[in-house]
């Protein structure tokens, strides 16, 4: 709300961004008016206080100042807009042809204000900015403030190819024409707004002038290494992608990148699987059963898409089955290519880029799916284990798990079984925690986060986590949805097990059907639990170790045959995944590199103190 009357357009408008500045705002406004009056004629300038949802006495102080002096205007916001948002709002309300802003702590010597205004007012530059890091005029700053600032500006210069030395100095001016050209292009609404203004101006062909200023730090700063790296750092990556990479991404380039990465996924498989061993095993396998296994596994993918549709529906989003199945294919292909299950984030990117679903909701929906997967696998494996107990076969299971099986690396087996047991326990605990928390009120997450830090970025992190957990709980709290998603999960993983059983049967293992089914469910369940942790791309290695140990230890099947079946089973499933991922990338025009980069630069809407 602009609390001033109409008046003729002035030449220079100075905006002072203010958030809880009650102790200093009056002195800052007086100093600003006095300095402007020293070099500008009366009636040619105005001072706007961009008061950004303050909860102290700043609004009433500024109201009083504006009522007493028509050169002062109060641009008020009832809620926080962020530094950049408040500046843009005030610039839009300003009447001057030259727009200026600087920090209200007046850290920059005010004798530079005339030069700042003159650089733009004279037409010599479209944008002007003070600099604390130009050669020969380096600000004397404590390491706690200077080191992060140097690192930050170095990254901006390197990544965004900017010739400027100081991008975050809160002492800038721009012409009305420059502001109108850049308005709407600057996405950040907080502290990165300063940097993005300069980079966007340079890329738009505007003249940007940097000049040295005397600067003295006022008060303390809240430098948080984690916040700076993941907040401002992610903004640098986001802007780099938008101004340097995205304009060069055509459909042909995207499709080519997708095809290349798909081939890379296949190549990576050969690092963990011996191609000749796979071929040798294939020679003795019934290819008809292997083909049937691939077909059965393919049937599970529309079910995965349908389950994901049910999850999103509970979160308020309705999407087509074909699109969601493709998104699942792409993300799982990403998990075969990138380490640490980075492909899981690809799906969040696809949902955000193609359907506008927020990142927290995208990750929450993925978390719900993962929890159901783990719970279902644990249930299947546990059910077979109970069956072994009831039939008196538990002794064989114990001997297998504690002993050694010919042809199986005991260390790999121990790691696989340890991981499987830990993941199973974690799945049960996670489900219990989610269900219980869905019936509780209160912000436990916010209390925990704010114990670590109480600044605005911590508040943002708490908000994101609360949104994430609320989405997960929305599904867990609906018994009908919980049942439907659980039932579809059982069918999906049953088909996964049937695939493995068909592959094992293709080796003519001569096992009775009940034995084949029982060991198949047990081995596949434990093997999939073992590969949950991203210890290798696609879980290759751990799955084979667990599968081979259980099949060879609980049946007359030799270790070599069990290992061959495990290798072939995993290869069939990965080939189906990669083929589906390639088709989906072509159909949806999605590149895995784009998805991973965009997911990694999903910036927080934080409002931390600037890196100055």
C-alpha cells in the first residue's frame, strides 16, 4: 500500500529496504535526504521506505516521517516479500527516472551517492553499482565476512562469467528504462536479487558500471556456511542454467543427451557385471522363459504409474496414467546412471517442470512411494520367513545366513544381509512414525530446527520440512488411500518376484513349484532390501550377493547357477527400465542432465542476511 498522495514525477527516487529497522530508520532517512539535497535541486528527489512486513515500530515511525515531509513515502507490505520483492514493489511505485537503493545501515560512505546517481542520471550507464573489492580499494573486513564474500563473488565471476568484482554490495542505481526491461525477469525475491539484477542486465546488453566505494561494516553478520552454500550457491546454479544452458537446449539436443545417457547406463552395468558371464548363462537358459519374464516385469510399470497417480491424487493433483508411468521410468533410469540415487530427484523435476507440482510435494510423493515399497518388500520377505518357521525349515535358513555358500563372496553376503535387515527395520519404524505423527498436532519439526538456528533461513527450512511431512501424512492418514496404495504395491512387487522366478526356472533348476515360489519371494525381497542403499549404481552387486546366498543355501541349486540367475534377473529388469526410460524421455522431451541440474538448483525462498 502506497501511503502518499499524488505528486509530479521526480528525477531521482531512492528506495530504502527496511525490515525491523526501528532503532535506525529515522536517522537513515534524514541522512539520505540531507545528502541528496547537497547535489540535487529541491523537489527533484524522493525517498521511499520499502517496509517489508515489519513487526516492530518501523511502520509507525515511517508513517510519522512521511506525514511530516512530502519527500518521504511509505511503501508498506502486510507480509514479508523479501528484500528483492520489496525493492521491485517500491521501484514500481517510484516516480523517478533514476532509481537508487542502498542498505539502511549506511555501511557505504554516503559521499559516494552523488557519483552513484550521476553515473545513471547522466546516461553514462544503465546500471551502476558500488564495489568493495576493486583493485586498490579493498574494504577492510573481518575474515568472517570477507572470506564468504570473496568466495561468493569468485563463484559468480567463474560460473556466470561476470567481469564485476562485487555483486552483493547494497549500493546500486538503475534507469527507469533498465528497470522496466528487467522487471519480471529477475526471479529471486530475496538477497540474490542484487546479483541477478547485475547478471540479467549484462545479458540484456545494458551498460553496467562498477566503481569503488569506501565501506565500513556496521554491526554483526549472520554468516552460516551451510545456508550460504545451499542458498546463494543454488541460486548461482539456477541462474547459470537459465542464462547459459537453457537457451541452447533444443529438442534435438535433449533427445541426443537422453540417448547418450541411456547408453551410459548400459555401459555402467558392465562395470559391475561380467558381460561374458551373462552370455554364458544365457546359452543354457530357456530364452522363452526369459522373454516371458521381461514381459511380466513390463506389466508392473503401468501399475507403478497408477500407484503414483493415487498418491498424487491424495495430495490434490490429478495426472494422466501415461505421463506418470513415463516419469517413473525416467527417474528409475536416472538411478541407473547417477550415483547416490540422484534419479529419485529427477521425478520431482519432471513433475515441477511439466505439471507445476512444487518440489516439496514432488519429493513427498516419492517418499510415500518409497515407504510403501520398503514396507511391502519387508512384508513379503517376513511372510516367507514365517512360513519357514511354521514348516520347520528355520534351521536351514539360520545355517544359510550364518554359514558360507560355495561361489558366494562371504563379505558381500554379510554386507547385503546387514543392509537388508537394517533397511527392513527402518521401513517398519518409518511407517509407524508417519502413521502416529499423522494423528498428532504441533510443530515438532519447527521446534527441532529452530533449536539449531533461529534465523530466517532456518525458518524457511522448517517450513519446507513441515510441508513435506504434511504431504506424507495426508496419504498415511487416509485409510482408504493407504489400503489402495498398499494393495497396488503388493501386486507390483509380486510381479517383480514372478519375474525372478521365471528367470530362475529358465535355468532348469528342477525345483518343486512351492519351493521355487518360496525361495523366489525370499531371495528377491532380501535382495531388493539390500540394494536400497546407494552403494552401487542400480544396486548391482548387493542384490546378486543376497539372491545367490539364499537360493544356493536353501535349495540344491549350485552357487554358479544361482548367481547366473541373479545376474540375468537384474539385467532383464534394468534393460526393461532403460528401454522404458529412453521411450519416455523421447515422448516427454526430458533430458536426465537437465533434470538433475534443475533438481540440484531448486532454490530455497530464503531470506538470509546478504553475504557482504
